[in-house]
């Protein structure tokens, strides 16, 4: 069957009837294609190892949603700290927008998990089992033979196993690696909901990486759809130098541009587009076409870079322009989010303590004394259990009764400790404050908390 020629008025992955046009990208090597597997390996190593690395006795990243607590690199957060997520997401979001404004879809081509696992794992296995693109395409279109059956079966079996492993690694971020291993040992019957999540994730990952593939980038991913808004003519993208390449034609013909119309750049494209038609939404910035074209140019003894990283303005012969007002705006917003979230993260306290008036009457008169009933609200935000000690630091003649001056608390455990403050009625005056010092044994830090006393003719 003849391969359909891409046109500019529809998605290249669809044929005339709107059916999926399956793409078999050819193999390519070159400086970018050789560097990408190393980047992918590094990112996969980070993804795989994070739930297994422990910091302060807990996984480096553990999002314990069921208990509403989140362990991040030795710090523990609870639902009250969710405002931190807003600043983290704002910082990351605007950093990605800045990256897109500067370098187009460099994230998509080099660091997006979809690309990392598709190109770094699944496509490599496919090439290893089914051979190069031409062989894969011929096999897919040919009749079922024993060889085809065996190769396809082996590929799908390995895909399913890897999808299963990836799904469980993903689950480890939410149930912790130790718990996950225990659950696997105890069997699905004892952990049916986690098992069901594992199955659903396995099926989704398997289906995505064996069939859906580039459609995720083109149809579902919002970052890909927003590229045209974030980029401008000065954004560095992967582009074809039309001035140098056109008119295209055979290498031996005189008076033509450098493009010899070999279509190698199209053959290697994982989304099946022809970059010579200009910047297109389907381009994920993988740089395969740069390496493919450079290979041809080297063979012909011509300069590399007919397809290259450059701005649209420069590709059209204009002056490169790096600084643009919008970059400063993205940079400022990205830095704001990252700075605030980093500051909050670094200054995150090991425990929370608040001194409040107890519910009910704000004070009682007991003979010659004015009494205030208060409560100390404590939350242990250490990743481990701790002992919190409460000490009176109030000035005489204020007398305090603290029935529980020393409290053991589990990580993220909380408690309300009653405190009774008494002062002779004659000594009471507005502005007097109860002052306490709370010391945390785990972090070896202390904090002072205080509250105003209330009494006759004076309410808080
Ligand atoms: S690989 Fe280079 S020379 Fe070949 S068609 Fe593409 S742009 Fe032209
Ligand atoms: S056009 Fe080039 S950079 Fe874009 S997806 Fe295709 S091969 Fe990758």
C-alpha cells in the first residue's frame, strides 16, 4: 500500500477516511539522537528510584493521599500545607511556559514522560524485536506468519510486563515502596482496591505505548495545544532553512537549493510530518529530522544545519532577537512561584503550636482569682514520632497549671492540651499575656506562643 503524502490541511496521522495512519519512524543517529538516550536513562532512573530512596526514614517522595499527608525529601506536609502546592505548580507552570517561549517544544522532545518512555523504552524494544522501520511496516501489512506471530507475541508480552512494572512504580508514589512490596506479598485478595488501580494503570500504559503513542501529544496534551500561544517568531524551534534549501531537487542538478528531496527528514519523524512545510502543531521537537538531514548533508559534502534549532525570524533571514518583554513576565512569575515555594519548603516548621482560648466563658472569677481556660493545639510535622514539651514562660504573678507538660505524638499526630491560667484579681490588668515555650525533641527546636488574658472589663 502506498504511503499517504502529508498535506497541511489535516492531521498527518489520519488518512483520507479519518482512520489512524500508523507511523513507522525510521532509525536515525546523530548528535541529538545519540544524546537523547542518555537524557532518557537519567530521567527514568530518577522516576524509578524516588520512591525507594529514603530521607529521614521516609520515601523521598510519598504522596499518602488516603492519610492526607505528603512526604517530600525529608519534610512532611499535611492538608493544611496544600497552599504550598499552589506556589509549586505556579512556579513549574510558568517555568514551562518560559521554556516554551525560549525553546519551543524542547520539554516535549527531551523530558516529557510520554516521549521518554515511548522513545527510550518501548520503541527500542519494538526495533529490537521487529527490526527497522521498513521491516516493521512490511510485517504489519503482510499476512500472519509464524514469525510474525512469534515476534508480535514477544513484543506484546514484554510491553505488558513493562507496563505492569511502571504501573506499580507509579503506585509506589502513593502507597510507598515498602507498603507496595508488602501488598504484593499478601496478594490481591487483601488489597483489592490497590490491585484494581494497578490493573487499570497497567492497561492504560500498555494501550498508550503500544497503540495510542503520538496521538496523546496531538490530541490530549494541553501543553502541546498551547504551544502556538506561547511561541513567537523569536522562539528557537526546529525549522527548515527554506532560503537555503529551495528550490529542492536532485543533488546533481545545477542552480538548486541544498534540499535534495530525499525525504529522510520525513521518514524519521515520529509524528509523520514534513518539517519543510514550516512549523506545525504535530512537531514535538525531537530533533530527529536535524540528525537525518545533517547525515545527508555530510554525505553530499554540504554544510550541516539545513534543518536546525533556530528562530523562525532567523530562518527567514532576519536578525535573531533573544530578549522579548513576554520573557521577563514569564520569568518573573516563574521565579515568584519557585522562590515562594522554596522559601516555604525550607522554612517549613517541624511542629505547629497555637495557644487559643477554650470554648465557653472567656474567664471565670474564682474568689480572689481570675481564671482563663486555654488550649495548646499541637501538630507534629516531623517525619517521625516526637516528644513536645510545654514550659511556662509567663511573668509572675501569673500562675499556670499544665496537666500534660510533655506529650508524645506520632508523625502528623495532633492534640489539644488544656492550660489553666490564674492571676490575683487585684493584679489583673489589660494587656497581660500568657507565654509558653514549646520544645520539639525530634528537631531540637523551640517556639514561643502566647495569648492575651481576659478578665473583668476586658475581653479578647
Ligand atoms: S533530509 Fe534534508 S535534504 Fe532530505 S528532504 Fe529533508 S531537508 Fe531535504
Ligand atoms: S518535525 Fe523533526 S523535530 Fe519535529 S517531530 Fe518530526 S522529526 Fe521531530
